[in-house]
């Protein structure tokens, strides 16, 4: 099991494996921004543009995103040129949602809420309404909810209720 520890400083990041600690010099002024997921960690360049570094502290995906979240199921939600996209571990856009990033809609969610869980992720449309997409980018739950959280065990919280992967209201069941 690899345990990764990051110090939020511009000159050093640290990784720990078992009992050994390896210092990774950071000569580019890059700041790790979070923790590693699937071998990559978001970093900030100039505190406003984001990319990804690998476990050796090397740039894996250059900084060009205004928003970047952790990888989950091989994909990470990013904002590129104002648009919500999901990239693969090489930085290639795998899913272009076609939606403009809506700060008001995304400001209250965590990166986990936009991450893929069992092949589905919550996403907000241009109007700020939430639905869900699959790993092919197909809309599987129409964007009709004011808020939606991560799908966990096939269910996502929408407001004070829960829906399943098809968008069917599961709790409370009002039938």
C-alpha cells in the first residue's frame, strides 16, 4: 500500500512508501493541490491554472485548466476554455459535456460529487440544473435537479431525496 503525503509548499513535495520517505524537488514553483488519486495529483501553477503531477513530482499533464478534480475510474473533471470536460490520464479530453462551467452550480460541491462512481457522475448543465452522465458522456439522468451529489452505491442525493442511476426517485418514495 502506498501512502502519499503532500506538503503544501512551493519547493518540496514528499511521498512516503512504507517507512521510507523520498523528497521530490519542485523547481518549477508548482504547488500540489490535494492528494494523489490513481497516481496523479492536481498541482497549481500561479495559484490559478491547474495540471497534474505524477508520484515522482514530474508534470504528467501540463497546467491549462481553470478547475481540476481528482481522477476516478480513469477520468477527471476539468474546466477547459470555460467548458466542463472529463480527461483521461494522458490529458486527452475523453468527454466534452458541451456545458459551460457554471460557478454558481459548482461552488457548493466537492470534487467527489463530480467524480465517476460505478460508471456514473453528476454534472450541471448551462442553467445550473443537475443530472448525470455515464463514462461515454451520455446523459443518463436528465438535468432537472437543483442540486445533486455523488452517486454512491447507485444512488445520489438530489435535494432532500435520493434517485437511482435512471433518475427514478427512490427515497422518499412518494408513490
